[in-house]
């Protein structure tokens, strides 16, 4: 047994399980911890791929947490495909998820395959890259929180917009939940609706990302330590999701994202080793 790999798997699983519910980019947090404390030579793309792998754990936590809505969506699928124009609530929700997920893949897949996968940056430069995007995330959230909600209903235009924005969250530092919730708030959705929609969108987005990861990387993470990290992410995700989602809904994390982002950008002046 490799004690170092065991500790790494546990710590990274905990980081993923806790930070997924906060609008501070869990991919960024996992990547930062991985680069700083476990492998300073790992490239940013490798760290992000590992972070995406860990999303498998929090995916199951989200499915369990939103199990009532998930079951209803699945049960409604026969009705949806036979009468897609029906204005029922679950028909509208299904259409929203399909459109948003399609545009997420349209933007996110090329970013990973032709962007991150080709940029072999490590150490301080990786920290700087993540830091800049965390600052962008924080500023966007700060601006969105000023919006007055109007209890808006779902629309195709909103689904397209949220899907595109979610696609850019493939980059570490751009918080998926932070960006999607902020976008929905700017579109005048009620905060609770924005939060729930964001994490329902998480389910197909992560499933697509996991499938794409395995196709692209050929199952490189299939080992005991990687599987343990997923289990830990699931356990801590399930334990913390209810409390942390409530905290994220009430507390402005934009300052935290900006603060961490500034610290990361300063790392350009300090070698990571």
C-alpha cells in the first residue's frame, strides 16, 4: 500500500465532496491542492482530468439529494417524447435540461480537447491561470447578486444561455454552480429556482464529462486509489450537500473567490515546489 497515494485520495475526495456545493470551483480547489501538496510537476490539464473524475462521487450525491425530481423526470420521459409540446412542468424542465446540456457540450468539449489538453502548464503558471478565472467568477457572482428576482419561468433562450455559460466552466477557476446560478439570477429567476436548476443541470453535464473523459483518456483513473477518492467524494458530498447549499444560497462567496484568486495570481512570483 502506498501511503502517499492513500492520503492523496482521501484529501482530494474530501476537497471535492465539500467544495462542489460552494460557488468557488471545485475543479480549481482540487487542482490547486493536487499541484501544491502532492505533485508540483503535474500539468494543469492532468489535475483537471482528475478533478473531473472525482465529480463522479458528487454526481451520485446530487442524484440522491434530488432523487424526487430525478425520478419524476425519468417517469415523465415517455409522455415527453410522445407529446413534447405539452406545457407540463416536467416537459418544460426536460426541454430546458436537454437544450442547456447540448450547448454545454458544444462549448465545453472543444475547450478541454483543444484547449486544456494542449496547454501543458504547471506550478506557479497553473496557479496564476486558475487565479485569474477565480477572480472572474467572483466578479460575475458579485454583479449577479444585485439583481432583483421576478420568479421567471424557464425558456429556451435561458436554457441556451445557461448551457453556453456552463460549457466555459470546463476551465478550472470558472465555478460551474457560481456561473450558472448567477446567469439565472441575471435572467430574473428566484434564487431557490436558480440553485435547483443549476444542480439538476449538473447531472447530465457530469455524465457527459465522465463519458468524454474515459473516451479521451482511456480509463486512466481505474485504480484502487482513484476509486477510493470517488467514494470519499461521494460520502463527504452526501454529508455536506444539504448544509452547504443552504449556506451558499445565503452567503456571498464572491469575495472569497476573488480573495483566493488574487492569492493564486501572486503565486506567479513564487515557485511552487
